[in-house]
C-alpha cells in the first residue's frame, strides 16, 4: 500500500472513531446511573456567585434542537433527573409535555455553586417500561406557600393547595409554557381560602408583561384585608412598579417595565428585610412593620368591586412564607429567563 493510501486509511479510521464516540469530553468518567435508561442529557449551571444557594426550582426547556422526544416514553414518565455528586434522583415537575415540540420541566436543584461549567445534573430518559417517578409527583415547590404556573388553570403547585377559580382570562404563550392574559375587570382569579396565605414576612414574586401604561394602577396580585393587604401592582404613573402594605405605598420604582416585555418582580414585606426587586436586583429597601390581616385574595384585579385590573399577561406567581435573600431572588430570576441552564448533547448507553 502506498504512503498516500495508508494516510487515507488512517484518516478514515479517525473519522469513524469520531463519529461513533457518544460520550462528550465533559462527561468522561461519569458513571451511568442505570443501564435501563438508554439516553442521558448532561446539564450544567452557569453560576459565578461567591456563595452557593440551595433548593432552587430551575426551568429546563426541552426542544427538538437538542432533545429527541421520540426516545422518551409518553408524557415523559421515564424522565429522571440525577444529581452527579450524590447519584440521587431529584424532584421534577413537568409543566407541559410535547414529544415532538417543546416541553417545560421544573427541577429542584439541591445546591448551586460556582465552578467550571461541567455537568452537575443528568437527565435520563429512554426507558419505555419505566413507571412515573415518585419524584415527579411533588417536591419542587414544597418550600413555598403558593405557586401558580397559570397554565390555563389556577392550580397551586405548593403543598398547601390554595387553588384559585379562574374568571375570564385566556391562555397565551408564556415564559414557561403558557401564561394568562388579563384584559378587564372580568378577567381575574379569586381564592376561596385566602386566610391560608401567610400573614408575616413573605416574598411575593410574579413574571409580568404589561400591554399598556397609564390610567389607574393595575394589580397583578394581592391578598389580605383591604386596609392591611400585600399588593404587587403597576403604578398609575405608568411604567413604575408599586408594592403596597395595607394602605401604605411601601415602594415605588419608576421606569421599571416595558410594554410587551416580560419582567420579574418581587416584593418582600413586612419586616426588616422589606424590599422591591426587578429582574433579580433590589431597587428599593426600607423596613416595614405592619402585619398583614387575612382576607380576600385576587390575581389580576384588586377586587371585582374596586377594579384596578391588570392589562397584559402574568406567569409564575409565587408566595414564600419568609424573606428570600438577594442571592436566591437573583438566582430564581436567572433560572427562568434562560442564562443559568446549559444543556449538553445527549449521550447513549
């Protein structure tokens, strides 16, 4: 064989070896969790904070550009998210599943710490005989007092089960699957058991997309007696975000939102840690001592009688019984807007 022929043969051998290698460099040495699952997708978290943060619900978006839904079992029942460091299966919740399109899955990450962008979680799938995981039933939002995905329903994803009743509204594309559109006083969500919301220090967050400014203020979420309530709203001044505690305007942050644009808003109150956050950053702080009196709760309106309807879309409204840290709120924002999660190519067993 000529030198040229030997060179071509060696080159062909190298190309074939490259084509048949199915484990990327980032995953070399990582043991396979269970051979009954024939596929796994490594997941990295791009995180450079000085301190670690724990128990953050992270949104994983699976679409055909990097995930073959045909390999998974119907409705994603064979999905397993496994923490590499411990080998533990961690909780997940499928908000929306489309085997041939885009699926949205919430994953509770036990610890997020700074480090190289190496996989810290593996998504295993490809086991047609697998039963639904017990870790997919709940657990992602166990630490919350209320969580509303607003995916055409007002089901509470937290253990407290403070479900709401939908009046009007319509489903529109959201950040995580679908969101709810509110256009008038008739479009709202009301709660039959508002007294189950927390009355002490709490963190209320909502993804909001206003369609208009001006007029009177537009309420995204409120609960409690009218005089001693917790309310997150859009100011009558236009593009400002307000947070009310009772009849007191605690925080007013101007030029905070843009029409047709999704923003993450959080209000922490009452207590020494009271603050208003926009897109993960604290925009105003001041201690607030007034307690919240249990009373009616609404999404999209202050009340049917008072009005002040939200005009636009709302998604992912969450209530936490306590004060979330700056770091947690910043990470929770990134866990939804897309800069935290990095998906690697699928590997096969």
